[in-house]
C-alpha cells in the first residue's frame, strides 16, 4: 500500500490567532477622549472656584493688595512693553496680534512644506478656537461681585489672552513638525509660556486663575483635535531622552521664578511663579508627556 503524506500543517505557535482574513485584527487604534474632557473640567473648575465663590474672589483680590499697584516692581517690567520706549516681549502689550499672525503663518508654511493637511487643519483649529474662544468667553462668562471688591478689580479677564497665544501656538506647532523634533519644539514653547504666564500674573494684568484658565482652554482644544484626527494623522508616541522632561520643567521653573519676581512682595512673586509652572507642566504633558495614542489589544489564540 502506497502511503500518501498529507500536507504538513504549520506548527502551532503561542499567540498565533489562526483566524481567517475576515477575523478581527489583533490591534486597534485608540484615540483617547479623556484628556479633552479632563482639561475642560479643569477649566470649568478654575472658573467656578476662583470667580464664582466669595473665598476664591477674596484670595485673588488679596494678591493685588500685596505690594504696589501696577507692574513697575516686577523684574520683567522693562521687557513688558509697558515702560515708555521699551520693546515688548511677544506677545505682551501691542505685540500680541503680530505674534499671533506670525505664528499662524508659520503653521501654514509648515503644513504646505510637509503636506500634513489633517494636522495643519487641526493646528489652525487649536489656535483659532483658543484665541477666538478666549474673546467669546471673556464677554459671556459673568464675573459676579461677591465680596464688594474695588472697581479696579471687577474687570473681566478670564481667560488670559496673553497666555492663550503661547499655549495655543506651542500645541499647534507640535502637530505639524516632524516627530523627531517635536519634543524640542515643545520645550521651547513651554519655556516661552512659563515666562509669559508669570509676567502676566505678576504685573497685575491678570489673576492666576485667568492665566491657568487660558492654558487649560488651549489644552482642551488640543485634546479634542487629536481625538478627532484620522488614525493615520493622529500624533503617535513622542520619544525623547529621559532627561529632557526633567531639564525642561526645571528650566521652566527657573524662568517662572525670575519672570514672576517682584521687589515689593515675595508672596505674589511665588504665586505667580507657581501658576506659570503649572501652565508649563500642563502644556508639556499635553504635547509630549502622554503615552502613545495607539494601544495594542490582543485576543487569545483560537485553537
């Protein structure tokens, strides 16, 4: 009798699915929506606690009573543009709109050069919605006078426009640059934000809640943009040296302390610096500090 060998079957390997072409894939792209929600809730929490409660208003109004009125005592005052004949540090004073226009132009150019159309649209959306939303919110969100504050403390400045510009431009830039340089672009933007946020708070132009609110607003729009991007266009994991986050946040803290320093009050200086550092940490975490946007989910092998 002639023995016919049957075709050899492939040896079973652990983890092999053994499924046909129509079987579900082993991996699925997931784009987390939770960051956008958390940043939005953070924005609302800051607004409700700092502006819509008597003790929140008293705490922030008390900062304006520490030291002299105005920003003349701030170390960064000569660079603020408020001093006669001084050149403002972008985007302070009259440099706000030119800084915003230049930033938008750079995003458009990078989008055209790299042909990253989805990312470019998302980046423009982050900047436009953050800065435009800031204007809408400043005119619509009420600031009730719950503590009988002086008239000069009743101005509506939530969220801060000067802080919104560097926060939004930094997050927009990381969407359109190459992944290889994304951490370093984020580092430059975070250091810029730390300086501007501290300066805005310490010179009396904005309360700490207004500075923090602007940053959370930018992060919320960035989180929404990355969630809505197609899977192929969503930013993946950002790799950098292990020391870069520590170096970035350490330098950001130093810049915040120097930019928030005043000659007449230590408390106001430290509060301004702490607020700016929190803003820098939030943007860094949103831009490069989160895990990868893709997660691998596996199913047990079918036998």
